[in-house]
C-alpha cells in the first residue's frame, strides 16, 4: 500500500507543472484505481469538469479501454461534453506499479469550448473543400491487456466492498456501481462478477433489470 501511494504521489509534480504550462483551462486528475469507489486522489483546476477528491472514475471503461485507439496504456484526444454543454478534450494514461499491475490513471481534461466555437464560426465563412470520404482504418484493440485491466477493476471493486454477511441490497448497489462505470459492457464481465459474488448469472441479470426499472 505504501509503495502504491509513493508511486502515485510522484505524479503530483507532473500534474502541477502540466496545469501551469497550459493554464486554467487545463484540469489534471490523478486516480488510485485500487480504490474504484473513491479513485480521485488529486486534482488541479477542477473547475473544468468539477472533479473532486473522493469521487470515482467516469470514462475509464466505457470510453478509454473500449476505444480502438487505446494502446500502450493510453488514449489521447477523446472528447466528452459536460452537463453545461462544454466540450472537453481529454487524455488518459494508466499508471502501473513495479509488478506491472495497473494501480492508477493520469488524466488531462482541456476545456476546448472556446476553440470549438471559433472553429464553427470559421466553418460558416470559410468553405471546406470536399476531399471525399476517408475510409477509417480499423485497428484491433489490445484485447488481452484491456481484459486484464477490467478484471483487476472487478476484483478491486468487489474486494473493497464484499463481506460474508453481504445483504441483497448491498449486492444490488455494487452491481449498480459497476453498471454505471461500464463494467458490464465488457464481454465475460457478468460471469466474473457472478463468480466473485457467489451468485448466478441469472441473479446478476435480475439485479440489472431491477436497477433499470428503478431508473425509469
């Protein structure tokens, strides 16, 4: 635990220098992925997305790990939109310990809304030449690496929360958390979760249906 903490803390000076280099539109977030429920351990310029220490990750599984461009433990240049409709351009780099186990993530979130608006204005007045439709080059994701990372997250989430006397509502809440984080979008994840919780796949599906019905 002490080793993990030391490794993650070494990224704090990099976070500070990066945010100072690119200004107040640049937010840096460091995650401790051994504590998925409260993974955020450090932020700079958190007004960009409102990330707070003690919150959980958002885009790691659904956006980063499942992207065809995720390779060598990083994804750069993906975008998402905040609740107040601002466009954020981001990059996420995984952090590993000395045993090559994923323990954290270093995320850069840059508010590009002003640039986005300027681009739209330019597109209005400057015609864009028609260069034809480019065929997208498909690349295979690092499947084994991604599965290993998600397996680690599943184990960590359950290990941090499960106990022998776990009640039904606690299991449902755990399933809800993993569903929100995109865990079940990964192939084979329901089998792994069911096995670790000591319940059947049918039970996991029933919990997911219950969560969906309540949200509706």
